[in-house]
């Protein structure tokens, strides 16, 4: 790993993402697809307009000025709180297994209508989060990772994204939620994500370690369909299967992704390779080490 501020001769300050901050992503999607479902939980669905309204008008006085802790132990609460903080440019600590005491859905909303919203004054290089007290990520780092995942899996295509539960790492966040949201996907959660792709009900699935309970050579898939698994499965004889047995916390959860033939997938703004037996990773998604 490296903290190099230059990648492929692109200086770190010559940004490769077109958005000024996370809030701008949600605001653009809400403007273009206000009624499209963004996050579909078991008992609650947020459209892109509703998600924007929550993120930009939630009253955060309950934080009492303290640096927030975000956990993924309660998936729905953790994701909503994380998106609120990212959108408002409030740095937070991410500990996937800790306890979060702020209930995002219970935060009061300020008196605003959609037309009142303006992008928060947040810079790409502002700190977004600290992961497990070890790596500091800027808004830019996380947006690069989300964009890279989305482009690699062509999440700009039609069709939903489906994610496995639980979300227990930054990799789960980027490939299960942030990448799809970056490209205005509808993100659903399922006990069998791969089956959703194979049945033609989704274009992409973050499957983690869940093998689909369906024939792996099914027809009728959506264009550029993909299933991403957290380890290699010899029995997944499908051209739509991708494997990610290794990931890097410092690279916001990115890591080597291969197809059936072992070919590495490319990620925009990130270069992953091998140096002997060790994996190497550099690029604009890497957070800065704060613990030696």
C-alpha cells in the first residue's frame, strides 16, 4: 500500500470524480429520479427524493457536537446515519460491529421543502470517516471507490442492485450500497442476492459468501448482469460470476476481482497488482494511515 498523492500521472488534486461531494450525488439523483426507490429495507423504502430530504434536513443537535460513531450492526440505522453524515460533511468513526446510539429515522427534520436545498459547503478533500481508528478517508476517497465499483460492474445499466446481509465491512458498504447508489440504482437486500440476478430481477448482486439457490446457467438475465462473491467457488460455472477473496481496508474495501479465467477486473483510479506473493494497491481511493 502507498499513500502516494499521484496515480497514473494524475495528481491527487486533479479529481477524477465529477461530483463536489456526497450530497451532490444524492441531490442530482433526487432531481432526475425523485420517485425511484433508493434503499429498500424490510419494512421501509426510501425514494431518492426522500433520502435527499432526510440527509439534508435531519436535525443533528442530538449529536451535541461530538464526533459520531457509525455501526453496521443495525443495517438500516447505520446506513441512514452514515449517508446523513456524509451528505453534511460531518466526519465520523466507522466501526461495523460497535453500537450506534443515534437513531437516524427518529431525528426530527427541519422545516424545508426540496427547493430550499442547496449543496452543503463540503470539499472533496474534507475528512469523511475514520475506519476502525486506522484509516482516514476523505469524501474524494469514498466517491472514487464508489465510482470505481460502479463502472467496473456497469451499474449505469437498467435493473436493481441486490446486497447480501449482514454488512460487516467497508467492502460490504462499497460493493453492496455506495457503488450502486452512486449510479442511482435501487438497492434491495436479500437472503439470496445471486438468485435475483439469475431470475432477471436484478442487474447486479453483492453476494458475499451466499451461493445462489438457482441454476447458474439460467437465461433471461439483464444486460451486463454480474454476481460478485467474496471468495472463489469452483461450482459457480457462470460467465456472470466474479470473485473477490481479498480486499483492502485502506482502499475503502476495493481489492482484486477476477472472472472464471482469473482475469483481473480494472477499477478506475485504482491499480491492483502483485509483487511476488503480495498484493499491491495504489490510487485515489486509498485512505491515509493514522495508526502506525
